[in-house]
């Protein structure tokens, strides 16, 4: 099923990939293509203010990951690698063959960083938003804490599932996705990915704690990015804003949009 918004000329529809289909929106036009990667259990609506701020100079391509939102389908594969492959599937389905800007928030920042590292010829630049910082935060105690958290949240997430505000994954599946992210975050795994990035990459970092974190955990993780910036001149911390992790796309969207503009200017 596809649809075009008569006012904005935005294409919406389902893109088949592997054993599922993803809900995609594409504003079309001749603007610079930018593809957005969402938070681990978030939806494309989180990018609304950034899209509006950047406006018609860009072609905005956004999608709900597997089992996220109201329309994207379930899958047998919720791995991180599947999420990276989905970026390619969406771009191919929308006929985008030239280089793009890739922006990602939280979990999506990891997807954006990996994709940019692997596809330098197809990437204008990357904007990771409060994610993709190499840090060994996962241990046995944290794994247990993650599983306990998602089990505790299960009644609420199940109730909200029909609205699309929470994913169609079980509590155990959500926990395993989060634990896998902890493994991907390790310095030994993420560090080489970031070191290999050759396109302009501008981080926008939040401040303080986020849902599920305690004390200064988030700030310690963010600080780990300093070593990467020292090693790779293509990577900069563009801004550190006042919003916390959960509100950054809503309250500091202008900083994110400015970071996108900066990576485009850096490639000209």
C-alpha cells in the first residue's frame, strides 16, 4: 500500500525486506537525501521537529524498524545487523543511489555510525545523536538489571502496543536487543568502527541521566567519546545540549538540524 500526501507530496508505504515489511515515509524532491535511524524502541515521529527545521532543502526518508510503530511487521530477526541492512533496503526501495546524510538517535546512532563506516562512497556525513559512544558498560549485573526492567515494564508496554508507542516485541526480546547493544558498545567493538569513519561526523550529545540509567552513568559513557575525537579528525562533538537523552529530539532539534547542515557544508 502506498499513499501520497497532496500537501507535502510525501510518499508513504510498506517496503518489503527479508521476512517482514517496514513502514516508510519519503518527502521526495530534489533536496539532499537524509535517512533517519530511530531509537531502539522508538518510531519515526520522534524526528518530526528536525524534519520541519531542515525543511525542503532536504529529501527526508524515515522508517519504523521491525515491529516498531503501528505498521512495520514482525520478524524472526531483530539483530543489530538486520537494522543496518534495513537502511540499505529502504534506500534501494526508494531509488536512492547517490550519497546521503545519515542521522541516528540513541540506538539509531549506532546504526548510523556503522553504516557510515561501511559506506564512505554513499555517505555525505553522519549525525549520531546521543549514542554510539564506545564504553564497556555491560556486565553480568547490568544484564540482570536490563532483564528485570523490561519484565517490570511488560504490562505497560503490552497495553500501549496497539497505539504503536511501544514495540511488538516481547519483554525478553526487548531485553536481548538492549543487551546486544551493550556488546556492540564495547570499546573493542565500536572503537574500530568509529576509527574507520572517513566522512564528516558530528555528534550531538545530551546531558544528565535518561530513563533506565542511574547517577552519572550516561555522562561517563558520553565522556568516552573524547578518545575517538582525538584519534579521528573526521569526528567532532558538534554540540552538547541541556536536554536529557529522552527529550533531545524534541527540545534541542535545532542543534541536531545545525549538525546536519554542518556535515553537508564540510563535504562541499
